C-alpha cells in the first residue's frame, strides 16, 4: 500500500519515514527511536509517509464526515470520529456506507439482498432498517477509513 | 471530435450534494452581498424566477413556493469544480477548462470508440464520483459540441449525452437551434440576423460565406464554418464572456515561489486590464499551478485556489494581491512547475451607480493609479507589485446570511453523519 521504505521494526510496530510535503504528514523524530541502532534512515531521508496518499486513492471523489451517535460503536466507529468517504466506489454488500435517508445522513453497514437493501447498525440497541420505496434514500458514499482521536477527553 | 461537458445548474447542484433532501426542490443562489439571483435549479426556473433579479423583489415568490435560498459559497463551488474537472481530465488527453462548470475535451484518436457509450461513461462517472450531474455534447467542432450539449440537457431521452456525428444529425439539430443560442453569436448579432430572416442556426449555415463575412466579419465566418462542421476554434482559446483566463506555460520549468509569483502577478494584472477594457468587474478569482503531466518520471503536483473577492473589482492591485495570496496557499516546494494561470469569473458590467460610494475625484484618482500601476507592472514586475499590495487595506464585511458550510474545505464544516437510529 505504501510506496515508501520501512526503516525500523519492533515486535509490534514497524516504523516508516514520513512525508511532510503534505498537510497530513508525520515526521519521524530523528535518530532517537532505538538506542544504538545505526541510523539506516540516512539513506532514505527523502522517503516519507503521506497519509493523504495512503488513505485516499481517489482524491476528487473523497469527502470527510464526522460521526454523531453510537449506532456503529461495535464497528469501532464512535461519536466524533472522522470518516473518509469515497463516492467513486460501487457499494458492495457488507460495506460501511454513508447513506441519506429521509432527510438525514446516516452511517450503517449495508446489506444488499436481491429484493431489498437493509441498513444494519453495529449496536444491539438499534434495529436494522429495511429500505422501502417510501423512503427517500441513496447510498451517498462508501466509508474507507475512520479516524479517531485516542487522546480526546470528555 | 470535441466534447463539451457542462455541469447542470452547477451552484444549485453543489448545494444539493450535501443536502440531498433538496433534490427536486427549487433552489436559488444569490450573488455577493445577497444581491441578485445568479443561479437557479430547474424547479426555480420553472417557477419563473428570472436570472439577475434582486432578491428583495422575489420575497413573495420565494416564500410562497418554499424556495431554498443560498448565499454564493464560492469556496465550495470552487472545490467541487476542481473535483469535476479532475475527474473529467482522466477521460481525454487534452482538456480545456472553459469556465467554473464547463470543459472542452479534445477527442482525437477516438475513431474506434463508440462516442455515445464513451459520453455516457464520462457523464456517469462524474455524476457518481462528485455528486454533480453533468451533460456532454460531442461533435466535430466546438460550436457544434456546444449545441449538442444544449440538446443533451434539454431532452431527458438523451440521458445526458448528445452526439452530432453525421450530416443528418447536424441538420436536425441546427434546425432546432435558435440563432440566439449559437455559441459565439451575441445578442446584437442575433437581432441583426433575425432582421435578415436568419432565425435558426440552420438558416445561418444556408447563407453564403461571403454574405456572412460581409455581415459579421471573420468571427461570424468562423462560427459559420464551425456550424458546417469545419473546426476553426482550437483548444485553449481563452476569450470568453463568462470568465477571463490568463495562463501560460512558463518559459522554463520553475521551482521557486518568487518567479512564479512574478508570473502570477502579471497574469492577474492582465486579467484586470482585460476587465477594464471591457468595462466589467469580477468577484471571483482562481489561481492555479501545475507540473508537466506528461513528464511521468517526475513528481506531479497540481492545485488551484478560488478566492471570493470582498467587492467586485477590476483593480489591478486588488487582483494581484488576492492572486498572490492564493498562490502562496497552494505553492509546494520540490516540484518543477510548467504552467500557471489566473481565471476571473462572475463578471458583471461596471455600473455608474456603484460609483455613488466615491466622489468623482476619487474615481479619477483610482483610474490614474490603475494606469500607472499597469505601466509599472509591465515594466518592472515584482517590485511594483509589492507596492501595490501594500496599498490594499480594505476590509469589507460581506453579507451572506444563507451561506452553506464549506463542507469540503474546512474540517469544522464537514458533513455530520448521524449514528442515532
């Protein structure tokens, strides 16, 4: 996925150098990760991770949204998370999608049966919704990533 | 062959992408300061809301028919335009952005491709990927592609694509095309032509070349040839009434902000000059830069910035100032830039009325400053641009009460997705 160079690994995390030419870039703190490691980064100083490029394959059809509510909490999508939504993708059965139904945007799993479409929540407190002709409905875009702030307080 | 892709009711469509409940409902978009209607959805057109009408005159019509009113959100429209254009650009080797919502494609080497199928694919892809519905006209000349586009929009049966690729289809189309709707024939010439019983594009093509040349000069002759299927207007021709574009390939590849600034400042000055020449003002400025897309072995970058001006202007200092601000915000180091440009749109005629704010003396001064500015800028470039920029310190507060959020460009404004049911 990433056209870049792995510069260090540990049991749980691989380290890459990061591309700072773009706004979402992450710079790697120079030389201070593993004591005594001969810095292999020197040869690869120009190779960086660009999260924009890694997470967004179709920039012109990608939009962001912010989650409000908890109906997708078991999918790890919580209130306040930022969604990366790609409108160019053909919705597939089981995708997480942003849908527009009866006047508002909602996020759900979509279940595409031969005879009907269902919106499935990821929270047992909520009920699946069967889409009927009565509904003003469209699948607005497919969710490709969600971004959450793990240090967020309250 | 040429293709013309045009967004359907572009501003209204942009608002609908983020508010699909408005599909099928009447929408109008107002100009700067919420003054006049500058865009309408089809439903608003059907209600008889005229273009350019001051909003206060429409109060009853708007309230009585539940018309949704928006202030113009050029940041949103500019970003959506960029998305549409980027998507379109993947379908042909050469594209010319004609206005914020229109682009020509050069369809050379497409002999073995079914044009209708191709057009449908373009229309479907742009509509799906961006949410903006578009129509496409395909024909042997730009003027005919424009005409084809009109039909693609007008008749739902075409499903957004109309191809004029035979003489038979061309004849049919031209007979249905009012002379006043022909690209390149203005209102004055249309009136004149009607006087000579030239009522449709077809009538026009039946006149002799010498008659056309005599009546309308070389421009008319070019339109005549184009309507008859002989391409005369090439890609990149940049005179348009809807917008003025000044863009050039740089003499050499530029990598630094400074020389690019100089070029952009000159482009902006050039736009201002053109505006003054035709006695008009602009309220939206777009600045863009890009690398050479054909140099695939080099890192690619392309970006643009749309700036809504606080007041409509043709003041060189103001336009340069905004263009350079825009450039600064999109310039990235580490690329070899090939081309840049400035496009001004939302062009309105200079009205003496607007001069009310200034007394005659001020206006005179203003004009003098402009002339001096132009001359200095032409001879000295950057240094004088600096002086011009420092002279600019007007802060007007815009009235835009019905502004939609900048859904695509501001993190605080992104769509709220409910997970509450």
